[in-house]
C-alpha cells in the first residue's frame, strides 16, 4: 500500500534508481500538466506522468506497476478534488 506523504506527494513502495539517482518519492511538479494529461496510449501516459512529476520518462518506465497505478490514482484524486470544488 502506498503512503501519502502530503496531499500531493507519494512514497514509492519500490524505489527506482536511474543514472545514479534514487527516486523513492514522487511529488507533483507541474499542476498544469495534469490538465493536459493524455491517457489514450502507453507512451502518452508515460510522457504525461513524467511531465506531471518532473522526472525523466525513464523513471516512469522503470517504476513497478503498483507504483505506477498509485501515481495515476493520485492524479485522478487531484482531478476529482478539483472537480468537486468547482461544483
């Protein structure tokens, strides 16, 4: 189970190490990227996640599927919160 560190930060259950950098948390880096999120095919999802979290695409590609799902869930929760707040 993922641990939410703050409302918009996710601790990875399976940290990723890419090019000597360890990624054990994802934090929303660009909220405007959420508005432009593309989910119609895998390469666009990877690019959208990378832009949203401000990490290289390579990080997203190497993440464990469970962590990828939780990252997507975090984005969906942010969208749901925003949608509910403007009603």
